C-alpha cells in the first residue's frame, strides 16, 4: 500500500466524519447486518459509542499513514474473546457497513476509493482481529 491510498482515505474520511449522521447511519447499517451484532449494542450509550468509532477509524487511518500499531493492538485486546468478544468474522461486516456508509456520505467515493480504503485499513483491521 502506498501513500496514495492513505491520502485518498484521509481525504475521504475528512469529507464524512464531520457529519454526525455518518456515524448514526453506520451503526444502523452495521447493527442491521446481524441480530448478534445488534444484541451487542442493546445497552450501549450510542453517543459515546459513535465517539469511540470516530476515534477508532482515525486510528486505522493514522496506522495506514505510518503510525505505530500500539493503539490498534490495545483495541484488539479490548475486543478479544476476553474483552468484548468481537468475533473475527464480524470485521468483514464492519468493513462492509463502513464502505457502504462512506459511499453514501462521500460525494467523491467511487470503486477506486473503496479499493484504497480496503488496502489502507485492512492491515490495521488484521491487527485488531488478530488479538482475538
């Protein structure tokens, strides 16, 4: 993955992340992908969760731009089987929901942008998933 991917992702995220509806719609989409996932959020303060999501995506973007994986490893630990028990197969649903929501909110989103997102944040997602 080159810097071009992380530049595209950084700009794409910037076009979306200042709109709170982006995060609301992401969670609607993500929770709609599975009854098990929806159940995980049953007693969650969603305003706080959206703030965590905003930061988590930024950590993935920063990792793609060369930042160390320290925060992603900590996130992986908290999401592991001894933490929130976020099963490895759910990360694909998470990424699908993210890309669909980006497509909805980023007016410049296209298939090239989607590929840049996959290449840029895929390694960071694997860091988190690998902690399971």
